[in-house]
C-alpha cells in the first residue's frame, strides 16, 4: 500500500461535503431493506455514484433523517458529480506541481489526463456485497456486518507514487509528458484485482433504517488499490 497522496485526501474531503451526516433518531423507513441491500446502496452511491442508487438510498434514509432533524437528503448526486468534474483539474495541478516550475504548464494536460483516468477507474469499480453476518445486538443496537468486494484496476505502480518517481527522475519536458501519459494509460488497460472489505450497518430498533454514520471512511480505502 502506498501513502495516500494529498490529492486522494482532497477528493475524500470534497466528496464528504456531498454526503450529509445520517440521523440518529428513530422513525419507520420508507421501505424495508435487508442489510445486504442497504450496503449495496451505500457502495453504489459512494464508490460508483450511481444516480438511481443515490435516489433510492436517500428515500430509504429520509424518514429517519427527518425524525432526527437532519436534512432530508443523505447524498447529493449533483454535488458528487461536481466533485468528480473538479478532480482532474485540482489533482492535475497537484501532480504538475511536483515538476520544476518551468515545465508545469507543459505537463499539466498530461497530469489532468492521469487524474481523469484515476477517477474514472474508481467510479468504474465493479462492486457487490456478498453476504451479511447474523445480526448482533449490544446495548439495544442491532448491527450487521456485510462483506463486499470490488474489482479494481491493478496498475504496476500506483498513480501517486508513479508521478512522484517521474518528477524526481530528471526527465525533460517531452519525457515527463510522455511518462505521465504512459501512467494514465495503465488505468485504462490494466488487469483487475480484488479488494475485499466489510461494511457494517446498524439500527437502534427493528423499525429504523439500517445505516452507517461513517460510511465514507470504509470506502476511502479503495485509494490504497489505485
């Protein structure tokens, strides 16, 4: 695993603004869903930003959120897409800034291409919840641990480390540009690897919606595979 690049932290922080804090008070959800189904909605909302899943998760959590005096929406699809749209330019600048000042303008298009391919690879990860462990109860709180896995690109060197290595290589402008383009290309042609993790959902009573108040933290780990 590589040390998380500042751009990855930037993306996580930006996406956090698009995800509202779930409520903690109780009210009957709009529909009854099993823990594994709820986990899939969180996965497809936060990793894949699937519009239908965002809408369904919002509808499912809305009664609980309103009962807790929270905003009606858990996630904003438009805000998630806006964060996506900003990522190539913001991250491309951070990558370009690794290089000497006199070549930053020249390498910026290739740096932005790399960033665009990285975010596309993240959003395109094929994920699925596979099983939910039996529900446990502690202090009145029901919890179900849901196992899931994602198929994520397996590049020779992760984008952050690869860009940093290239910047330190002493390459000329043309070489640096070509190097960034080569790194970017690996994100469209690399084979897949499997990322397995566990996502927990909880509720205080049988009538409440299953939820995870810190959902994004689990899915931030996907950056370790990019």
